[in-house]
């Protein structure tokens, strides 16, 4: 699987749970967040997956990361 909103979002949400225990993940989290921001379309969704699948996970991941930061 290449990079896409669904897989990136699930990974970001999963890794953020361990950031205090494994700070080495901070760079991975930042890259995932940047990827989601860069690939988000002007209308707020992503070109991969339908709104109810990838888009929902993308918004959840962005929100979770921004709460963390």
C-alpha cells in the first residue's frame, strides 16, 4: 500500500498513544501530520477513499495530533 489518508491516519492515531514512552516516534508523527495537511484537498477531504472512510479517519488523526501538540 502506498501512502494514503486512511493508512497514514490509522498509523498516526496508533503511534500517538506511545509518544511519551517512545519519543523516537515524534518525527514519524510530524511527517504523518504534514502528509495529511499537504494532501488534503481544498474542500477538506482527500483524493483517496470516500468521505465516510478515509476522510473521517484523516480528520480524527489531524485533531488528535493537534491536541497532542
